[in-house]
């Protein structure tokens, strides 16, 4: 006896929540990416904006931190644009880039503490928003 599997249908509320969380993560990633781009430009253009910490274990030149944040911020904005299309690569890329940016902001914490903590929290919400939605919820909303 062959069994037939019927496709699982989600309620409209579940599909709306999945779409809403993905859009939430996309908008938040775009905002945080732009903020990291500005932070990178500030560090490249004028090092005196940041606190000088002479005995920090992960000491880099502030211009190097500027280029790191600028590059990761640009990638974050590009991935956020992909999230608006509900692409799987963008969801995976969003989690990866948000994780890298959390690490970068943690390592640059002594240079600009409040900004780093704010962005760490934003990237944490992005990861949560992208991971809480199941893949089939997102693909069902496009059908």
C-alpha cells in the first residue's frame, strides 16, 4: 500500500510571520551595514574620533579597522538586498556576515564602546530573525 504525502500547508499567520521576520532582518541588516560603512569611513578619514587604547590585545591600526568595517558593511548591505527576494543564499549569507560583524565589533570594542555594543545587539537581532524562520515557511510564501 503506497502512502501519499500531502504538502504541509501553513496558516496565513505563520506565513505572514515568516515574511515579516525576513523583512525585519533585511531592513535591520541594511541599517547596520550602512552604519558600519560610516564607521569605516570615519576610521579611514579621521583616527581621532576613536578612543586610543595602547595595551589592547587585538590592536590594529585604526585605518585597518576602518577598511574591515567598510568592507563588511558593504557586503552586509548587498546581502540585505538579497533578503528582500527571500533567497536562501541571502539568509545563509546574512547569518554569516552578521556573525563576522559581531566578531569585528567585539574586537573593536575598546575603540568605540557604545557604538560597538549597539551594533552587536543589532546583529544579534538579525541572526535571530533569520534563524527563527524555517526554510519551508519562506518558500511557501512565494508560491
